[in-house]
């Protein structure tokens, strides 16, 4: 919905401070499925991001591509993903671009996180396998 190809690509649109303040004060405007964007300037629990979460959940469950997950599960996953998106936005808009050494450190940290997540996701299956042997 954000129109990004990868985490290194810029965000096509981010809600402006004026848009979020207007929405918070009047309830007018706000994100839609056609004009979807997030508020990275205010708190993740802002009125704007709450509306964006509802728009995403509605669009996601209506598409039917992923079966029929509960709306609460989709909402929880999207809120978690918003934290990641905020970090990506901050990294892309940092005042000082990272040098090669910092880029390598970030890449190594990301790879370590991916390995750790894979281990955590496989571990329950390995324990089931060892009990059956």
C-alpha cells in the first residue's frame, strides 16, 4: 500500500504535520486505501496511524489473498510492522549518511537478526522431531 519496492527505497508519501493535526482536531482527511500514508512525525499511536491501521486491516482482509486471518492478528502484525517502517524512515532521513563501515555494521546486524529469527522459528519443529524419534 505504501508503494515501496524495498526497505531502501524512499517513502512516496508521509503524512505531514498539518494533515495529522487537522485529522486529530476535526476527524477530516486521514489515510484511505487510495491515498495511504503513515505519520512518522508523531507517536505511533496517533489518531492518524490508528486510522491507517484500520484502513490497512480492512483492505488486507478484503483482498482474501491470505485466507481469513482474524482482524486482531492483522492489526497486531501491522502495528509491529509500523515500528520497523519508522526505523527505516529515520534511517533514510538521517542528517549524516552512514559511511561504508557503518553500512557494513548495519548489514551484519540485519543478517544476525534474520538468523536468530530463523532459529527461533525452527526450534519448536526440531523439538517435536526429537521427541518422535
